[in-house]
């Protein structure tokens, strides 16, 4: 799969710049987390990348093709997306919601294939919701519903997965499980691009951290390269001590 790239994209609304001429490449097989304080431009960047927000300038491309020239249905074969606040407009079972991830393969209009069934079964188990598969999503807790949307995106089997705070409503056990799933997804060749607020969780699992402030990328590299006390001070205005031991990072406030 080719790279996923943004070249000098900006986004201005009502005279306010939310994204400043941002250029970045995302690679298959890489788990990238975007970090920054509220209002840094993380979600705006993600929505531009997925095609939900049209940049004021610049271009986004999948391989040699501009994203704006690719239809929404075809785009869904390359990119799956978990929004910050997923909405389900009608009552449905967990299994049926997860199966929506297969719509680009024709599942919405035809009987599911064996590949569809296998993909759905696999992610139901991966996300620890197989025991909920016949329940209505209306009966689920916030954390359970978050896992359903996670499974729906994974069932698409796309080369790239974009997610906006997918672990925010999960307990510690399922946060760690989500990180392992994303790591496995990228180990198998997928590219994950995830916005998070849990700095420690991100640093200890991501391959790459993109730090943002005021609509711009401030730093971009491996966690060990970029997770410094200086970066934390500039991004979050907090004084911290960063300790690495046995490839595990501990962040302490000072």
C-alpha cells in the first residue's frame, strides 16, 4: 500500500486558522499517535485526512491519487474511521453494527460472504464483545459501545485506520487491549493514525508521536526522540520528569 500524505493543508473558518499549512506522511505498518492540548488542531487534521472536512488549501493523497478525486465508497476501501462521538441512528444488534464495516464489500445489499463473516467474528473476539453480539446497542455502556465502534472499523480490513480518542471511555483493561489490537494491526501492515489525550499510554505503545500546538506540528518522531520535558512544557505548560527504564516511560509532575 502507498503512503498517505498531506501537503501544506490548512483550514480556516470564520477567519480563525485551525490548521496551518501542515505537511505530513503516514506509512503502512506504523502506529502513529497525535498528541496535543485541547484546540491544538488534532481532530481538524484527522477530519481533513478522512475527507470529512475540506482543507482551505493544500492536498491530501493516497499514493498517487488526490483524496478529493476518490469517491466516498472507494475511499472506504482504504480508510476506516472511528469518530470522537460515534452516533448510531437506529436500534441494532452489536453484530449488525460491526458488520456495517463490511459495506464497501457489498454486505449492505447482499448476503454476507464467508470473508465478511470471518472478519466480523474475528473482531468481535478481538474487542471482547462476542458475548454481546446479539444485544441491542441501546443496552450497552459507554465503554462497551466504544468497543463496538472499534470493532466496526477493524472489520473493514482497510490499509489505514484513523481514530479520534478511541480509548477515552474504556477502562484500563480495555485501553491496554485496544493498544495491543492497534499494534497487531500495524504489525500486519496496516497504518494507524490515532488522536489521544492519554500521553503516557500513547508514548508507551506508539511507534511515532506527532505533537501539535496552535494548528501546527511542533515535533514528529519516535516516543524516545520526542517525549521530553521540554516538549511537555511547551505543549501542555507543565513541568515533568521523563524516565525511561526497560523501554517503559514514566512521566512525573514536578
